[in-house]
C-alpha cells in the first residue's frame, strides 16, 4: 500500500482590475458611466501636472492581495500625467 502524502494543486488566480489610480493615500476610480471631462477641460485649464503614474499594475501584479501605492495605476501607462 502506498504511503499517504500531501497533494498540492496549483491554482491560477484571475484578477478583474478596476480602473483606479492612487495619489498619496487617496484612490481615484474612473467614472464608469462613460462620461468624460475632456470636452470641458483642456490641459491649459487644468494647469501643470500634479504628479505622474509611476507603476502600471495590470499585467505585472498577480497577487490578489496587492495594495496600491502612491503613483500606482491599474490601467494607465507609466508616465501618464495626473492633474
């Protein structure tokens, strides 16, 4: 009779990301209604960028317990300005 053993199964985790950025300790989520502020505000109206995206989470992070850090964005590209 074979000896009893532990069986480990590899589980794949799929993360469904929300379009969000973190600025300082504040998380800002994209308006999911499809409305855009772009027609109302041009870059000249917005003034200088407050910050820029420092890390794009989607495609790089596989840990479902990952916590966003200052400058992280889920879907925006590295270097995207934050106004």
